[in-house]
């Protein structure tokens, strides 16, 4: 055996090449399963102990044409609050902390995503938590009022110190698509803060939170296990608030295609 302490610094050490076989292979295939009610489940397995799961819903301001503009902004603030299983946001946070996980809700122009991440050994629990906020949220009057205050503070912050990228993104969409579909504002207009009520939010949820509009996607998860958990917690795929009286008179969903029109838009800031 070569004694490395007795080799001159000028000599070349040739230990040969390792012929160890690659024990682990990473499955990069994205697998998709469509359930009988139209809900899609997608996953990509990754080596490691962490996973992320999200519910992506065909919603957002792009679909607010028949609703009060800003409703999606309210839903972003209402994510992971009271549900059938959890009394309030603190209860959600406690459940997530117990399994060393985090959660978030974000709204884009044409989708809403509810997401959780943590150890993949807690995959079933994380899927259950997601189903609670997506399908069994209570959306109480108190929570709606709290969301309005949160949005008001956010709008005031945007006015005091407007960030360039979000503001430019808003203005570009207004110029590109005018006042429809992708041209509708991502942020709730200030004048609508006193217009949006609990019934408006319930109507929007009833119209958009349907199985054919949803995808449950996971990374770092075995596909069949995710499908099994989704079938356990997301079937039936009907939000509880859809059974309320306010959801009986829901405007028709927006099905028009977004059309780029282009043009000029001038915003005056004082």
C-alpha cells in the first residue's frame, strides 16, 4: 500500500479510477393521474428527505370579470385560516410546526396556489392540511374584515414606497390587455375594499374551486402514495362554502381567451 507521507511533491500519484457502480438513480419523470372527477395529480420524485406539495387552482384576477375586482387578493390573505379541523391560523401553524413544515398561499394573474413543504415522511399529513384550507375553509366574517385591513396596509405600503417591478408589471398588463382578463388588477383596487364581502368571496370560490380547475402537484414524493392521499382527502372536491345560500346564485365562469390588444397607458404619480 502506498505511504503518502513518503511521496515527493514532484511525483505524480496514480491511484487508478474508481469503478464503483451508481447505487442511486433519480427518477425525473413527471407522472400525472387524472381522477374520475377531473382532478389531476402530478408528481416528480426526487432523492432526499424533503418534499413540497401544492394545489394550483384556475382562479386569480384573470377570472374576476363577473365578480368584484380584488376578490382573489382577499383569498390570498384568507389562506390557512379556520377550517373544519383547525380553529384558526394559529392552529394551522401549530400543526405545521409539529411536523417541521411551512405553508404559503400566493395569487398570480391566472392561478392561486396553496403550498406546503416539509419532510416526505409527513406527506399524508401535509396533504390533509392542504385539503382543509382549500375545501373546508370557513371564511368567517371576522377573517374577511382582517383580510381587508391587511390589504389596506399593503396598498398603503405600495403607495409610500412603490416597488418598480410589481408596479411596472401591473401597468404593462393594463396596456397589453386593457380592462379584461389578464389586464385586470392583481391588487385589490382601494375603492373596492368596502365593496367586497363574504358572499362575494364565497361566490368566487364556488365558481372556480372545482376539480377540473385543480391540480395537486408534489415534488419529492412517490406518485402512487400521493394519489392515495389525494383520493382520501380531496374527494369529494367541493368546498364547504359551496353549500351555503350565497353560492346558489353564482355568475357564469369566465371562459373567454385572453387577447393581446396592446396600446398606451399613462399613470400619473404624485
